[in-house]
């Protein structure tokens, strides 16, 4: 299992990064990005802290930890600038908090995020056809999620994937240890979203290919 969207108590998660990593390792995870929520108030602290802890954990643990962030509820016009600042600080996986149907995310967030230097558009809700095409052109991954509420858009995203061909990943958006999943549960969520069984491995390989940009995986 590779999970590119999780949270520690550096934002609104329940666990220290070290405990989150250990629990994921015990669950069978090979790699995990810790992508705590950021805006203008905390991006420097969060990114620098996660870079430091990832470097330490990757010396001692089998799981590979990738430091990142999730740009969250930032005014859409600010997303490209903040994403670049996080990248310049050393954030490796940059997630943008998309227009989930269960939070009051500002309309236009998906479109502006897809202009930015990000890796993943998380739980984007009712992504438009035009935005799906931009994600495909820019090779920005779009997320299917195991997280309750945010997952209401999974079927729509799966349908657009078949139409537009953007990179598709499955993440947990974990905030608590109970949010971490097995590979079998991840497969079930993909099937429930309308992904054909023959295509599931392609989605997992997309996550592996993103992770390989930053860490060496045990295959």
C-alpha cells in the first residue's frame, strides 16, 4: 500500500508523524506521504518539520516517508504562489484540497489548483470535464479517496478518468489510526467507485511511480 495523502498532529491529525508512520508500517504500507494542512499561517513550520522527521524515520524504518503538505481552504488565487513556496522549501508531495461536496471550499479552487505546481488534486468533488482535461495535460494526479464524505465524488472521478485519462491515485486522507486501510479495502473502494478490476493495478502503479520520484521503494 502506498498512500500519498495523510495527516499528523502537525495539523488536524491525531498522531505524531512517527506514530503515524509506525502504524502504517505495521499495516503493510510501503510508502506514505505526510501532507499536513497548510495556509499562509503555518506552511514554513509544517514543511520544515516534516522534512526533518522524514529524514530521521527513513534512516531507521522500512516504510518510506515522503514530506509534503496539503494546501487547504486558501483563496483560489493564492494557491499557485503558496504551492511554489512550499516546493521551494522542500515539500516533495504537494496536495491541493479540492472542492469536496462536504466542505465549503471556494468555487474555482479545483481550476486554480490545476494551474499550480502540485502533484495531487484531492477529493475534487464534481470536477468539470474541462478541469479533467487540464489534469490530463499537466499530468496532475486526481484522487479517489477512502475517507467518508469526501468519497461521495469517487464515482464521478472514476468516470472522468476513463474519459480523460489523467493520473488517478487512491489515498486515505488519514487523520486517525483507524483511517489507515489494507490493500484489500483499497481495492474494494476502487471497485465501488466503478473502476474495472483489470484497471486497479494501473492505479496502484501510478502511486508507486509518484513515490519513486522521491524515495527508493522495496519492490
